[in-house]
C-alpha cells in the first residue's frame, strides 16, 4: 500500500509539473492537437505513448543514480563535456519556464479577478518561493495534491461537451483549419509538443525518481504519470474539437468551455488553472535551485528568494511574448533529450542497482 501511494505521488507530481507548462490555458492543446481535427486525436495517442516511455526512463535513471538534480542523469547520458552544455541549457530553461509561469499567473488573475498583472505576478512569486523553501517531500506532495482536482474538472468539462450536440464533422474540420497550428503536420506537432514538455519535466522527474524507495516505484510512477498525461490530452483535445466552431481567437479555450457550461464552473476552472500554473512554477524553480545549491540549506532558501525576485522582473516582459520566445527554442533541445533517453535506456544496465537502494 505504501508503494502504491508513492507511485501515485510521483505520477501526480509529474502530471502537475507538465500540466502548467503545456496545458494551462488550453491554447497549447488547441494548437498542437485539436487544430488538426480528427488527425490531432491520433497525435494525442502518439504523444501519450511517448510520455509513458520518457517519464519511465527518466524516473528510473534518477532512481538508479540517486539524482538530486538533472546534472547526474544528463552527464550519464551525454558524457562530461556535451553533458555540461545541455546541463547549462536545461538549467536556464528551468528559470525561463518559471518566468513564463509567473507572467501567466499575472495574466490569469487579471482576466479572472481584475487584479493588475503586476500584482498578480507578485502574489504568485511569493507563493512559489514559500513552497519551494519546504523540503522536497512536501513540494512533491503539494504538486501532486492539485492533480486529482484537475483530472476531475477535465472529466466533467470534457464529459459534458462530448455528451451534448455539436456541429457536423465538415463544419468542425473547416473550423479546425482556421486555427493557428504548432507545426505543419499533426505528427510533427505531437512530437514537438512532447519535446518541449520533456525539457520542462525531465529535471523535476529525475529528482522525484532519486527520492523513490525502489526502482519499481520509480518505474511505475513514471508509467502512470505518462498514461494520465495521455488521457488528459485526449479528453481536452476531443472536447475542443467538438466545440471547434466556438473557440476561434480565444486565448484560454479550456476556460471558455467551462464557462459555456456554467459561470461558476468557469470560476472553479480559473482556480484550477491558477493551481496548475503555480504547480509548474514551483517544480521548475525547485529543480533550478537544486541544480545550483544544496537543498534544505540556508543558502538554498536565500538563493530561492533572489531567483524569485529575478524571475518576477523577467515576467514583466509579458506572457504571450515570453511563450513565443522560450518554447520554440527548447523544442529542438527536447528532441535531442528524447533521443538520448532512448539510447540511454537501451545502453544502461537495467540490472544495476545503486547500493543502499532496493
């Protein structure tokens, strides 16, 4: 029973971290999947399977190496010199995603409650810094706690949308062609989506794997996390496709779908989206600081405070502008990481067990 709880905690935390970076507004699912119409749903299946393998691979590598940051895994996969280059790039990306999430929190609170974007970002920054200063077990528990609510909300919204009348398929396909697309082909879009999310999720995933009590727990925690992500993507993309004729030009389509059902459900969805964004900000900032200074030390806490202030300053550039700058660059770095994960999984001796670990 304890192992099952640990598996669920790892899976929930992994989904929570990825969801803020790649699901928060629904815009990402719309552009990378739903905008391709029915083919985009096959893209969700491909992306889900890729997430299952990658989350399993990185989680078990983290457990085997008893990783406290992504450095150990990157250097094991790429060697000292090339690994150092990727280490620097990934570390910077963690900080960049934190900046993007703080900007996104400001935009959401402004749209939802009318709070100025600056004060919204300040509020999210203070909350993020305080949570990161807790020990890693509490951080994982916090991030995993929001995931069940997210799953419930997604099932409710998607279930309602899929169970009610919709426009004919020809109308939906025509509306899909008008939407902005994340790539020129549905398969490329699916792989690109996995790619930039892997760069965001891998550092925190290997830390969670490093905390796992056994390789089996790390493996199944990764598998369950990947499966949950795939299911979430498919539900959200299908619901958006079913309502494609009503989503044109909306910046937060998931919020729109919830509000179409009921205004109070829209408020609840806003709260969940804020929790998702905060999840990712916490996961990214924790992984960033864990790479730079030892965890659970006064230096870690002071460094977290300083990094939070710097991230808050960067967030004033604006959410949309930051997404446009940060995500495309790291999509291609993610492709290299995906290839390395496959090669590393095949190369590393699966029977190797770190002394002191089951």
